[in-house]
C-alpha cells in the first residue's frame, strides 16, 4: 500500500481546506466512501479535494457539512477556496482552470491572439495591460503570474493532455512586441511543438472563409466526464456543456482543422517568422 502523504496546510488555501476536511473526516472514523455516500461524487473526487487538487462544489460542501456535522463550515469556506484557486483569473474562467487540469485533450482555436497556455511573460503582460490600461502594476503582475502558471501543464511528464491549437496566420505577423520578444514568443511555441507537447496548425490569411470565424473556442474532453466547450469575449466567458451545442462546436472545429495547414508546415511558418523578427525583418 502506498504511504499516506501528509498535507501541508500552510501551502495554500485549498491545502488548508483539504487538511481540515481530512482531519474532521478521520476524527469521526469515516472513510472517503462513507463520507460521499448519498452524494453524486466518487471517493477519489473527495480525496483530490483533501489534497488541494480539486475545488469543492457547493452541493458537495453542504453534503459534507451534514455528514461530518460541521455546522456549515465547509459550505461557508468553499467560496474562499474558489477565490484562492482562481487568483489572477476572472471568475468566469474558474471552471476552465479546474477542467484543463483533468482534460485528456484540449483543442483550441485562436483567431486574434496567442492563447494563454502558450504565452511568454512579455506577451502576457502586453495583453493584460492592453485589456486593463488603468490596472496597477501589482494587479497586472498577479494576472501575468496566474496566466504563466497554467503553462506548467506542459512540464509534467505524466498526464499531459493532448493539446491541439489552431492559430490564424495573422497572429504570427502581428508585432505586438519588440522584434526580439516576438521571436522569443514564437520560439516558445516552436519548442513545445518540437518536444511533441503541442500540435499547432495555422489558418492561412488568404484561405477564404472558414468555420468559427466569429470567435475562438476551446474544446476539452475527459476520460471520465462529458466534453466541455469554452468561449470568450473581451470581458466575459461561457462554459458550454449542452451535448447538442458541444457537438456543433466539435463539427465546426474539425472542419476548421481541415482548412488549416498541416502541423509540419505550420511549424516551418512559425520558425520562419521568428527568424524574420530576429533579423529585424517584418514577417510578410
């Protein structure tokens, strides 16, 4: 049997919350299975909450309060945990933060900017400042740090989701940063592709009409849950789980992928654009 791992409650709010949950459950002599009995959640789900790896849904928090007789403690505190987990991110992005860590595959379409999972610090900082021109430097840095933390997804040697990203070619040619910083940003995408962490494709600028022209989309699939779609505009986002609507996005994404350049040609395009920036030449 694997050794039981202690929880460091000082590491973060979710870990503190999880440690309290485990302590109270074990004080009453209950197993994980006995604690979740009568709810819609599996023992493994509760175990991940105890380790600070998953958020506590409100309905489960109230269920736990009843079972553990904790007078509403976990129900009152679960919102604090959610706020801590999404620190630096908008409230509407909370479900994506949770979902992408458990996704088997993530397929993203970005028509206007490089997606957050692939951004360098310089690119993320420029995007955040453009969206929030009156924000304090501290607030901007908090958002940048949170965005860069998402990219740790690609550094894990186990359970790395298959990440397929389709970019519009114009993103590569839009110099939103100084040339050397644009080269660094494109180098990062190329390096992830060379390491087989991502599969990039580009929709050519002269390719005519294509599906999903109106905006970006992220499709997440899971080994143990139905797929989700996330769409976003400047200051709002929507997570879609309606099966019929998810199916329509799935079909449109597949058609878009067929209209895009193959990954090998896309990688060559990205590396060529990076070299142009390095040489002080505006990519054509």
